[in-house]
C-alpha cells in the first residue's frame, strides 16, 4: 500500500479543500497541522513491561462466546461507503504501524477519514461502528469528549484546531469473522484502538480526557466527563487506612504532569509502585475493581465481562499508586497496574485555557493499556500468525 506522507502544509491544503466541500459551517480559517517524527514510534513493538521483558503466556487465542458480528457488519458498511481516494487513506494492513501513530495532542498529522470531511451518510456509518463496538457508557463518553473539543474551540476562539468533528477513523485489515482486523479513532483527547480476532476483542490503548471537563455554556452546555473515574479513584484512596495510604503513595506532592503511557510510549518500562491488592481486604479490593470497571465498561458489555475476568485472575498482582492530594477538591494522579492492565488518571496543568504550571481538575488525561505485548491485540495477532504458519506447514 502506498503510504506516502504529505507535508503538513500539503495536508492542511487538502483538509481545507475537503472542509469547504463537506462541512463549510465548521471552520472559519485553514487547519494547521504538524508532522510527527517517525523516530517516536519506529522502535519495534514490545509493549509495556516492568523490566523490559515480556511476561509470556498471559494471553491466549480462545472462543469467548461474545459475538463481534455487529462490529464487523458496521465496519464493512463504512468501508463500502468510501470511494477510491478515501479508501487509500483509510485502509491499512492489520500489521501496519499506523496503529502506533495515534496522538492525543490536537496538532498531530492524522491518517484516515475525518468526520468533518464525511458525508452525512458516512458520518452516521462511522458512528454506527462506534455504537456497535462500545457500550452505551463508552459511546456517550467518547462523544462527550469530542463535543468538549468543540467547547474548547468556542472558549479559545480557535476553530482552526478545535472542533467536535476533528476526529479520524482508520480501518486495519479487512473486517472479517475469522481473520484479524480492527479500527482506530484518533484525535484530540480521545483515541480508541479496537482489535478483533474472531470473537476476541482487545480495546487498548485507549486515551480519554478533556480540557475543559465540563461545558458551562455554549453548544454543548452541561456536558461533563471523567467524574466517576476521578471520584471513585479518590474514594478508594480515602478508604485506605493510614499505613495503606502511605504504602500507596508514590510521591506526596503533585507538581505537574505525571501521566507516563500516552502517545509514543508503547514500549514503556514501568515498574510496579504503590500498594499491592493482595495487601488489602476484600472490601477494598472490591473498590479497586470498581475503579477498573469504570474504564473497562467502555467496551460492549459482553467483552467487558471477558476483560474483567482476565483482570480478576491477576487481582493479587495488581498495584495501586497515588500522587497528590486526598482533599475533596484536590488534584492527583493514580495508577493501577497488573500484568494484564495499566490504567493512569492524571489532573493536568491548563494548556489551552488560562495556561499555568499548576495542575487543575479542569484538565484530565487517562490511559488504559494492555501490558506485556498485547496492546493493539499484537500478542493475539502473533499467536494467530504462528498457528496459521504451523498449520500450513503441517498440511504440506
């Protein structure tokens, strides 16, 4: 496949042309985009580890009994709606490193089909794909993040860079009932990577956040995100006794940004920190699982149950770490990490609104990853290819 990367200026020109045709009401000025350095993602994929070594045998090819057929049909319908030029920029092999080029920042160069350049029919099909892949909660949160990006445009007056439709869809592989494939949503403050193999789903890395976290006025007044993730994390920390809180603390004071596993950190080496769930009683373990569920439950319900079953198998190996305040209005960071899941929540400093070096509750970043090589479903993909190769060899 021809993957010629256009310059930022060329991309901007093409975008402006597309905008004028597809959505002239959205923007008042040209879009400014910047290229990324391939060196940021070109390192061979290993995945998040605690020491640079992948723990083997954590993930297996299996039948989950939870259908992915509605997702396949929705993706196929979206692909069918694309013309030749749109297909060339939207469709990639399932093995392509396009998976890894997502960027939670607003200015990154994107691949794929932008919502702003879709016809109304195509936009509906793209949203149908999201609807069939995500739970009602997950779809609402995703759309709320997108809409708050529109609110950010209103507050900043910068409609060149912020819009509820500045989000791009790419399809990896061919939607199939038996072969590996997937899709990606890429844009400011929300990224979803969704890998499918048979009836197995891996939905990581996922990045969600916003600045602001609530629309006090404007087109999307009342929209608010990440409050359960914030409040349940704080409730867990406050439920710990003094000794347990001391064990959970990675650092007392939160001075800046602490999120570690965002864009271009696929091979992050991050040791466990904080307190291990095995040291907590069952009620506090239940609170910890409740926090994890807030993130996992963005998946469709059946796939979320499968994922939580995987998480529970490693509950005693799950660590909870904390930085910052436990006051009702305080700012903080927390991390939940096990061999099979990594979750980060971080109050960030203002960037687009009233820039400051002091973190605020009005700017939140979160990331969910699958450590030990299975982000983007890559370990399942590896096993699938090995099985295919060995099966083909045995048939000779």
